[in-house]
C-alpha cells in the first residue's frame, strides 16, 4: 500500500533550523518530490522540488537519500510567519497514484 | 508567474442545487489540471485528473456523475458539484501543471486559492 507519511506536528522557535521528513516508501522511479506550504483556508504554495541528493533555493533546502524512500525539507531560520502546515507530494504505487503526505503542522514561537 | 485562480472563493447553497467552480491558469497553459478536496485538519485528497480535451480520470470512490469536470481549454477547468448535500461541504482546491518538460511527473503543480463550499 502506497503511503506518504509525515510527523503530525513540530514546534520551534524563531531563528532555528527546522527539518521535516516525509516517508514515501513506494515512490515512482522517475517522479520528483515536491513540498508545499499551506496556511488556513488557502491553497498550497510551492516551496521546493527535487529528484535526488540536495536542492536549495532562496527559502529552503531539500535532502533526498539515494533510495528516495524519504525526503527532508529544511527551513534554515524560521520566523513566526512560517507557522503553517507543510506537505510533501509524490507519485507513489508505481507512478500511478498522486499522493499528498499527511501534513506537518509547524508552530513557530518567539 | 504560474498563477492559478479559482472562482468563487466561497459559496453557500441549498441542498439539492448544483454549484460550479472555475479554475484558471492565468499566465501559463495547463495541459493537466487536478481537483482536490480537503476536510478540516486533513490532507488534500485527489478527486480527479483532467487533461485538456479529454475526459477526466476519477479517483476510486469519487462519483463522476456527481462531480462533473470539464477541461475545455488549456487555461480553464470547471468542477460542478451536482445535487449538492451537506456532506459535500468542503474546501475544494484545483491545481494546474504546464507539462512542458516532456516528463509529466516532474512538472510542478501550482495551486489555486481554494473554494469553500457550504451546503445547507
């Protein structure tokens, strides 16, 4: 059974680095892994996308091990405005099922 | 770039009526659009995948006669919830994918702002 799982919640403080891991144990061979941020009553907002190893953009880094069965979103220095739900998205089950992760509620405090 | 809009942003209707939700890609052509439903404090659940000019592919458990999807152009897809009932109340979100790379699974989905449907 294709599953994409994440920790339900994480707490952090401003200025800290936050790492959120997603397990996608049946990911399709040729598919990228994408991470999104969602605020309440809004559509998901694209953060970063990668296939393997490491990808970095202006807001985050994405680490993907060689087996690609997991991925880790790294937010370098979080602020209060980063409080949101973070989702990973990948094709699983041999590439024919688009699956959102279970979502991680990140709460950033002062 | 890569902006997706939805209309309306929220709608309240009576049980038994039909509601149409529009999804538009504003600055790119979307060969594929996706429709999701999200209940409170839950993840997004894919309802159907829509390719321009062809019939939508529905996920298991989603009634195609109840959730009518039309993708008539490269920038517009519509979802019509027919004979809506209170259990259809949810947050409906569309996404659009350009599909320019030739490797469909690698192309990024860009999401609309969502439509809050409340059926009384």
